[in-house]
């Protein structure tokens, strides 16, 4: 098959996996309301569904013996995710009328994308703790790489992360309606998600072979950006409907699952680190994004959220990452 055909297969597989995760996310959204979780805390629940494509890719990568594709896709998606979604959320809300936001006209004048400040304490700071733990488990030379014990420790870290979000984000429960159709769609979503994850890995394998690049680079710069597209579209739609905090906090819950549960399949098959410089540089930027996210919301101005210059800073940080990888890590220039 030609490169273009495999690229089309990859794009279709990514959207299939996202379709599956969307239908899996719907019952989780209902559970969030039924349990009385805030929008910020609910991100840790919905993140289970939104991160499921990445987890599926890692399972497939581990089974097929190409763990570097999964590792690259994980790191790439967690670097690009926050800048992409914050930028899309900002652009999507620049129209003149946003429901459920009575202060929107003022926010437009101030170039502000307002976000619930609890996103920092409930989501971003615990997620930074997860990243610190992952770095300690994976990067030091005496035990460098992913071993089964690392995967189980990170799984326990996710349970602790979700638990604190539940306890700190409880509010009044809401009545929700459950339908048989919705449940069956969620079940079908799991099947489509698995199929999409499988073909995501197959097509990435063929693309890296055609381009003559390493699997981890393919995961970082082919699979991860394409995998972000469906979530970007969903964030645009959610932000324009006025649900800005869920649109911008679900990504932290997504990344928390990716960097804990997502590591488990790769750890169980034991994944060494072949390009250490690339991995540690990626880890630095994986941590920088939520650090900027938290700082901008908490200390960026008198009202919590993102100003225009902060959105541009997040985008700039991603392009700096790409430049560092291309110029210093891979020495392509």
C-alpha cells in the first residue's frame, strides 16, 4: 500500500477510536452528574474514556512488539494536548454570544478565556505529582525504562489521583436518565475503539517504515498530532456551547490516565529506552505544559483563566519543543 493510503487508514482509525471513546464517555458524563462531581473533578472520570484511544494504542503496540510507537504517541499527545485545546477553546469563544456565561462580553473585551480555578488544585497539581513519580520510575539510569513494577505503581497513583478528585469535587447529585440504546452504544464504542487502536498502530508501523524513521518519532510526530484532531473538534463544540471548564479540564484527566494506566501495557512487556535524550526532553515539556496551565489560571490575572498572550505562550512552548527535538535531539538541521 502507498504512503497516502496508510495515512488515510491512520486518520480513519484515529477517528474510529475517538468515536468509540465518545460513546464510552457519555455514560461516564451521566455518572459524573449522578455522583454530584464538579466539572473540574469530573474530568478525572471522563478522562478514562477520552484517554482510552491512547491506552488502546499502547495495548496494541505492546502485543505487536512495537512499544516505541505507543511510548512516542503517549509523550507526543501529552505535549500537544494542552496547547491545542486551550487555543481551540480560546478561538471558539471569541464569538459574541456564549450561553451560560453572563460575563462573556467583558471577557471578550479583556481577551480572557475564563476557567474554574478548582481546575488547578483538583486536576493540574495532582497531575504534576503523577509526572514526577513517572519520571522517578522511568528515567534514572539504575532502573531506566519500564518494568512491570513501574506499571503497577503508576496504576495505584491513578487510583489515588481519581480518589482525591472525587473527594474534593463532590457537590449535589443530579437525576439522570439511562437508556438501553446509550448502554449498547457504549458497548459498541469499546469494540470500535479497539479496532481503531489496532489500525492506528498498523498504519503507523507502515508509515515509519516508508519514511525511514524510528517508531518513537512516528508516535511523537505522526500518531500523536493526528490523534489530537478529534479531541480538538470536540473541544471546539463544547467551548462554543458555554461548557468551557469541562472542555479545558477533561484534557488533564485524559493525560492523567495516559501517563498512569497507559504505561501499564508497555511496562508489562518491559520497554527499554533506546533514545534517552529524546525521552527526557519530552518529559520536560510534558511537565512544562500543565505547569504553565496551572500558573496561568492561578496567577495569570485578577480572574482565573487564560489571556491571549498566555494562549500564545502555550503554543510557543510546543513549537520550542519541536525545534529542540529537530535541532538538538535528532540533529536534523
